């Protein structure tokens, strides 16, 4: 019930972000969602793509440091309190949210978020027990038109 995410380490300098994006674009690999975080020394571009294995090989070959991690895609009501409810479930299960970011898709009044949990399996179990829709990899890419 997890998605593969690529974390690409970048130098914190002008133009560093465009190179991996251009490389993926030229290979016909579309970014489904992404997040960028930085420190003073480097940045981390986190991406979800349909062909993650091919993307990783391409980026590795180009000399990028790439780490594969797992995120959980959750459907969240796009209304006041939708995210708060989901976070309450996680808090009660004593699971830590390391980071999260959104997909641009919104369907039938619900958004789609990617979460990185310290304990993904425990998070999925707790969320399902509270009727939170944990979206499978196939469903994510079908929803996004891939």
C-alpha cells in the first residue's frame, strides 16, 4: 500500500534543479508530484513518477545520488477538518509524520496527499481502521491518467 518515491540530492546552487527535471522530461517520464526541501548545503527533490525504476537508473547514470523511499497516498476530504481528522488518527496511533506533500489532483471533493511515516505499515493499519482511504499505487496512477 505504499508508493515508491525518489529522493534526489542536489547541490544548493542555481540550475541544479533544472538538470534532473530536464533529464526526466527528455526520457518521457512525467512528475506526478514532487516536493523540494533545502538546507544551506544541499537540496532534496522528492518525486513520484510512474516508471520509478527507469527514472532511478537514468538519474544514477547521470551521476545523481538517488534514494528510494516509500510514501503512503491518502485520500483526504477537501473540507475544513479533513486533514485534522486524519492527523488525529495518526497521533492516537503514536505514529510520526516525517513529511507530507500534495498531488495536484482533486476528485469528488477529495484531495490526495503523500505521507512519509516512520512506521508505514502501522499507519496504514490505523488509517484503514478509521475508514481513511489508503490509495494503492495502481489507483494513484489511474486517477492521474497514467
